[in-house]
C-alpha cells in the first residue's frame, strides 16, 4: 500500500466532496489535524458537517450520493459494481457518509491495484477502471495542493459565501479552485498543464481572474486535443469499415466519406437478409434430404449398386457389345462392368474431331434419351462435347445398363420363340413323345401293354415313372410341360431291357433339354432386366440425394459467410456509432458558440471565420504535405490558433532546435505578422526546412501571443 502525504489526502477530500481545489486555510487546518493523529474518517466527518455539504447532498438518496462522489472524482458516473458496493455499505452495514468518503478516498489513493489483480480480487476491466480512478484523484490532489500553496491567502473563500451552497458558487476563489482541477484527468500531462497555468496566473496582479482565463485556454486545449483524436479515430474507422466490407455483395459503402449511419444500417439489413435466406435454403435442403432417406436409405442404395454390378456381370459379353454398339459408334464410349470395375461412360473425343449436322443429331438423340435438353442447330463441337457433362454421362451409364439387360431379355425370348417355331409348343412336343411311346406297344420286348382306356401298363420297374407320366398326361391330369419334365428326369433310368423305349426317349430328351435351357435363359434375362431397371431408379434417387447434400453444403457455406458478414457489419455499426458519440461529445465540450476548423499545409488563400464568434483553428502537422502558405484572419481575443503543448516558440528560424517542434513569429516587409510553423523538427542544419507560413492579416508580430498551446492576437499597438 502506497504512502500518501497528509496534505494530498486532504486535497483529495476537497476534490471528492466539493469538486474543487482546497483553499490555503482549509488545507493547513485539516493537514495539521492528520499530522496530530486524527484519522481520515474524522477529517471527513468535518467535511460532512459543513453547511454546504448538507445543502448539496442532504436530499440525495444513497445511490445518488455515491454517484455524485464518483462524478466529482472522475467527471463521470461510477461502474455499477463499485457503486453498488458502497451503497450496500451505507444501507446495510451502517456506514456513515463520512466513513464512505474516507475509505473511498484512502482506497483510491493508496490501494495496491497490481497486487489485487494478481490475487484475482479484480478482473482486468475492474483493474483498468480502478487505475483510472486512482490516477485521476492523485492528479487532482496534486494540483489542489499546488493551487493552495501557490495562491496562498488569495485561495481562501470569504466567510460570508462559504456558509451557503447558493452563494459559494459565485465566490471568485471558489470558481478559481473549481477551475484549477476541472480539466485534470488520469493523464499526468493534464496535471502538469494545470500547475503551469496556476504558476503563470500567480505572476499576474489578479491571479484569481487570470487563472480562470489561463485554465480556460488550457481546458480548451485539452478538449481540442480530445476532439482531434476523436475525429481522427472516426475517420480511421470509416476507412477500416470500407476495407473490411469491400467483399460483401451489394455493399452500400464504397468510400470512407460515404460511411454514415444510414449506409451502415443498409449494410446490416442486406447482410441480415442474406443470412436469413441462406438459413431458409439450408432448412429446405435438409428437409429434402430427410424425405429422400425415408424412401430409400443410403445403405440400400449401396446394396442396389452391388446388385447392379452382379446383374451386369451375368449378362454375356457378346450381348453387352451388341447393345453397346450404337453408343460406341456415337458420341459416348461405354465400358461394361467387369470384376470389381463398375460400368462407366466417357466422351468419345474422336467422334467430335470432324463435327457435322448428322453427328449433332446423334448427340441430340442421346441427350433426349436420357432426359436432357437438346442442342440448337449449328452448335459447335466444343459446346456439344461440353453438353455431355459428368451428370449426363452418369445417366448414359445407367441407361446402357438397362439396355444391356433388356437386350439380353429380348434375345432370350427370341431364341425361345425360334425353338417353338421349329419344334412346336410344349404341348405339340408332349403329344409327339406320347405318340412315340404308344407306338412301342406293338413291338415285342418293350413290356408295354395298351389298355382299353388308352393308358399303358408295364412290368418294368425302371420305366414305371415315365409310363405314370404318360398315363397322367393322357388323362389330362398334368400339363404338357410337367409330362416333359417327367420324361427328362426319368429316361436315363429305363432298363436296357426296354431298349426301344429308352432309345426313343433319349432322342427326344435333347429337344426337352434345349427347351428347358431357353426357358431358364429367358427367365434369368427378364429378372436381370427388371433388376437393372430397378437399380437405375435407385441410382437416380442417390443422384438426387447427392445433389441435395451438395445443396446443403452450399447453403451451409452461404449461412456461415452471411453470418460472418452480419457480425462484421454489426460490429462496424456499433464501433462507428460509438466513435460518432465520442466526436460529438468532444465537440460539444467546446461549447455551442465555438466553431472548429483544422488547418494544414494544403490550405491556400485567405481563411476567415464567423464574425464575433469564437473560431478555433487546429494546426495539423501530420499531413503528408509538409510545406505551404496561406493567410488567416484572427479576431482579437476571440479567435485562436491551437498548436498544442508540443510546440515552443523559437527566436530565430535560422537557429532552430533540431529536436523540438518550433514556431517563429516575425513581420514581413509590409509589417504584417507571419507565423512560421515547423511540420517536422529541424534546426539550422536542415537542407530544406519543412514549414507552413501563416500570414495574420491586420496584425504585427507585437500583437501575437502564445499561451497554453494557443496563438491569440490583441488589438494593434497603433490602435
């Protein structure tokens, strides 16, 4: 915990309670009390018992009182957590207002904030706020001690005004004490500027009045510095916004000078709309995908693809080649599935080497066959080839798979039809075999007897199954196909003693076998055709799901990008609005009757302000242009040219200080004052001095004055 001198603690009490620097008598009295062993709480109780305290704070609630103390110290309200802490002390822990003031001031001056932060007792934000409070009160206490000691008895309030809050505010010493610390902040340079103004005022015959004017200049200088910083920050932010949002489609902002609330709001609205629409697209695509998966799962599609592979593999190579010939001879090459390699299609580049109307018609036939839009007459070979995109080739592959299966089916059915044409139907074949069997009853050694009802009997066990089939067919209890199956199955088992029957039926078995094979082939081909067609439908469904997944990915990317844009412009809007407020507040601090204009090396001609109104000109040396000249009209004692505390007045421009920014005042040949302001520090060794020369029309050098960073003019000596 830091040690603070007793007079600084008393001065801090004056700042926190009464918002002014202490008078000399009050500072000495209360410091002596502390030196004699009194506590700061006892001293604070003396302040609380003063009539002005009661009149000022007596009607305030706890929260209003605590906030006012923060306001006196910081020039702004306290943080919510800090205010509530002290309000709880007053309301719930029995603290008196004197105890609160004493602990608030002592803590603000002496607490080891770095240790509190390291111990975790303060967050970074709380630490930053506490440092600002500590530095501000320390600086105000320092300036207060300087004021009281420098002005001595002239700082004392009159007894008649010190008893009333209504009268004290009109006391000249009170106003000087309030002005002494009014512009002091956490920045030590503000305390140094205030103490310098106090020292300057003390040298005059009327230090109290002089101090008010000097501090007014110093205060204006600080306000101007804040204003310049705020406007520069706002300008930089505007440029940053343009850079940050240049990639946003339809951005209403194209240049820094177009950045304003309306454009930023428009940008937020458009980004928000894009975000919402992208979210809708994403939801729609997700629903479509979910609906597709209800119909057929991805696992089922994978299984269907495997089945398609197997189906294609079962179709003979010759059939594939035959069905593929029209495709191979046209715009697309088709490679049949084999082993682990799936069927595929690819563009036949040779087909397009010499393109013609006939070939275009072939391409259009292919496109139409797979449901694609056909091409206009005269389409170039390049565009025609491009029309056969990967999605079109996928459809061609699927169509070719179905075509192969269908072709196999057609050929199988045709072969079966040819056999029927050559050998008759199953019934005609069965009738022929039955007649041949019946004819064997007239031959000896066949052990067959014809019964009156047309059926046969045999004493040969091995031939019994065939004869039973014959009898059933004659009676009409089995079909011709069933009878043929019976003969085909049992003919080999007929005993050699029935050699004629065996031989007769053996010659017919080849016909039966051929018929059975053709029937099986036709059934398999039909099954393959149906399975291939089903697979193509399932592949199409998968393609639809693939497209939906792609749509979802696209929508997700759009949502992510739109959200990032929205976050970006919303932050830009917030930052810019905050910068606008800082600028407006800084400008308002200068007063409604003050106009501000920035001057730099690019200005030319004659610059004049508004008559009988305070015009403040701020010189900016940061412009890239470093040399220039113009004329400026300054009204006596009203208008001011602000250079800032970084400038010092030099006596001779040819003997300048190499390491300091200087300005020089001298009369030109016509006796008119010229102010030469360095834009870059230089001395007599400078090869090309960088200076802006301002001619002050109507004034000589003797009329020009510099104090607290301001150049002002007085009435000419001849007037």
